């Protein structure tokens, strides 16, 4: 018989149970408290990018205080080097500021009035989570250098004379035992550097021998992020004390925003973004003297807002969301100031620019007309979706969701699979806490060029948008990562393209916000009696065969259903490999028309001209999965 709780032996609890961790041990034991999730670099908010940001943020803070107009950044596969030309860390505190928690100049509002970092943790976290970390200060002809390994000082700091300009140099290599299989994605780093440039007009960032510079701030940002041919009117741009705003309307579905606080990209928004959205609605209503629906006003909007405030309250150390009204008095101040400023300036601008005002009115009335046209079918579709959600066979949900706003929800994923066999393997091996599965019954509709009415008419699309909870925007998004999991064959690639077309056509902000990924699964299994190696490319297969030597068994996986649930668990767990869906060109409609439209002769000619090159790659041993993937979609005309 099992013992009762009362009779169970007590676990010892005395002075020896109380543990005191030093700063380095605490950061390494609980890295999520300091840099969010570790990740492997496939997501914009993965830890390795936070490490880069923490170091560059200090350089930006120097620039904001009027010191240093140039920052040099070099990033290789495993090393980051950042050099600014500000005042330089005071030599007597070089070691302390990177190795003692709650040590820094950010507490002195006179030295740093509106900085991003306020709690003295950033560079300490970088130090503790790096295999190697070096900091060197240059100050008035003198320099001091200190080196660390995983937060431990490895030798006495060296001090001497220098001819270098004032400033600070930081070099580090992320600890591969903490950041497993990590890799930097160049597009993410480019976006990061451009954001720094847009938010600090006049600052030059030399990143890997490329110059990042902006003259017109957020105006330049929207110019880069949008295609001029798709804009309904010229970009509206105005500045005030500690606030800058830019906005326009395009032809895409949804709302697209870029928000910043003290130079920090608040990807999850917060008080300032909510106030900006409300201010736009109020300014439009006041100008036209008409109570338009807020959704019609903001439909297809592209906006950017940057504010600078003293002592901002963020909801986490990673600073992706500005605190709400309930968190600090300054929350209320930001909301009122931003909302009033945007409403007033927008109304004034529309009075001064009647052509823009007419174009905006046409965009609003078009959105209103489209909304009313699909209102009836939308209501019926939502009723069907509600009934289906009670017994939705397509969705195997998880317990924690992205909109829960907690740590587990931030790790939530949904796999969109083809067929029951693939979804069955993932369902049996997934984490029921954070991983959901949505099963397609086959190839979805090619929806390029169709109106949003098709989302409600097509049962599968309607159920998918309800599963993601993105019908009215990303505020209620239920999963942080939306993962397309299809077979590594031609049909699988076709389904992948059709799903990406669906998201880009109707929910482009989901892709632009970095939430859509492709699941990479092994193409080969190479094993002998002692060891099994899973390979994701022809090159990896050859290396595995060489490593195991002798007689080996090679299995080629063509479908996800061929992989057993026990094996699948290894590919969607801690070592999951994800490929983010990235947009390299702002002319989205042109790209989609070429690959997914009805221009069959042009596309066929493109395939003929490029197919031989891809076959050559395969013959040379390149990844045949990539070769298939790079071929354009040719079965939808």
C-alpha cells in the first residue's frame, strides 16, 4: 500500500537548503530572466540577438547624450565586435560595469537621461553567457582592457597609454553550450542596424563593411518597408518633443506598425502603440466630422512611432513591450501625450493637405464597403467556426498560448501539417503544453488575387484563421511561431507555397512580424549498430557516412508520416530546426503575381532558364531539398 502524504518522510530543510548564487551563476541558471528565450537564432527575439542589442544599446545611449556619431560593428559566425566613439567607460570601473549587478551609469539621470537600459544588467548578461568576453575602454590617451570566460575574469586588467579615440570596444563569443546550434540570420541583423539608423538620424553604423545611415528617420523607415506604387498617398511625417510619427495607407490587408521606445524596437507594442492607434482614429474622426468605424480607418495602415521617455517601464528585460497603465504613473503620461499629439497633428496635416485628405477618405470608404460586403458571410462563417471549435478535428491545441503573456506562452508553436499521417506523428511526439497541430486535408486553394471573402467561404482557411485568432489583427495571436510542416517532396513544396501565399495575401503582418517558419526535418537517417545520425542535407549525409565508416544503413525520408513519433520528438524539441519566412523585397504584389499568378509563359521561361543550374547543384552534392524548394510554383495557372 502506498504511504499517505502525512506518513511520507520529510525532506530536509535547514540552513544548508538556502543557496546563494553569485551574479554569474544566477544569469547562467536563469537566462530567460535576462535575455528571454535562448533559441538558435531562427527567431528575431532569440537570445543571441538580445546579446548584440545589449552591447549596441550602450553605444546608442552614448550617441543620444551627444557623444559619438559612428559605431563600428563586425559580426561573424561566432564572434561579435562593437566599437563606439563615445566617452569611454571610466577606467576605474571597466571591470565593475560588466561583472557587478546593479552597477552602471544609467541610474544617474544626469549622465543618461533617456536610455534603454536602466537596471545595470545588459552587458553582465552578455559576459556571463559568453565563452569569451572582452571589454576595452579608451579615455583621454589611456586604455584599460579586461577579459572574461563565462563571466570569470581570466587575468588582471591591463592598463596603458593609447593613441585610439575615446570610446569603448566590446568583443564576445556566445557560449555554444547555452545557445545550441545557434546561427545569426543576416536579414535580422540588417533590420536591427537599420532600425538603429532610422531612430538616430545622423548616426552612421558601419556593419560588416556596409554603411547604415538615415537622414529623415521614420520617414526613411516607411520608405524602405513599403512599395511606393502601393501607397494611397505620400507618407505623413511629423515630430514633436520626444516623439516622431510616420504613417500612410497601402492596399494590403491588416495593420502594420513599427514601434520604438528610447531606440528599442518594442515588437509587442505597449502603451505608446495603443495610444498611437487611438490617436489616428480620433484625428480622422475630428477632421471628417464623421464617426467612422475604427477598423475601417486603420485597415491597410502602415505606421511607425518612436518616443523617448525617462525611466521607461518594460514588461521584461528584453524590452519588447512598454508597460501598461497599471505598471507605473509614466504609463498614463505616455498614453495621454501620444494620443493627443497624434490626433492633433494628423488633423492639422489633413487640413493643410487636401489631396492627401481626399485619398485617405477614399481608402476609408473602400474599407467600409469591403467590410459590409462580407459582413453576412463573415457572420455565418464565424458561427460555423464556433461550432467546429467545440469538436475541431483539425486542431490539436496546447495548454499555453502566446496571448497568455507568460513565459510558456511565449514558447507556443502551431504546426500546420498535410494529411493525417504527418499530423499523427507530430501529435504523438509534441509537447502538449506549448505545441499545437493543425491538419490540412490536402492542397489548399491558391488564393492570390482573391478578396478576403474567400477566407470565410473556404472552411479550411476560416478554421485556420480562428485557430490562430488573427481575424482582427495580431493582438490576440495564440501562437508565437506558426510553423509550416510539409513533406520534402514536390507536393510538399507546393503546399508550402500555397500556405505562404495565404498568409502574404491576407495576413502579411504575421509574416513581417517574424511569426511564420518552415520546419526542417531530416532528409536522411544514417546508422550502424552503434550510432544513428540524422542528416538535413547531402553534405551532412556524406559526413555521417564518413564518420560511421564501414557498412551503414541509409534511409531517405520523403514524407513526415514515414518518421516514427519517437524519432519525430527529436526534431521538434530542443534541437528543432526552423527556417524563418523572410521578405527580401518590398514589392510583394509583384513577386506574388509572378510566382502565383496566371503568367504561365513568363514563369515557364524562368523555370527553363534556371532549372539546369539547380540540377547542377544537385549533381555536385548540394541539398536536393533546397533545389526543389527554389523552383517556382508552376501548377496553379
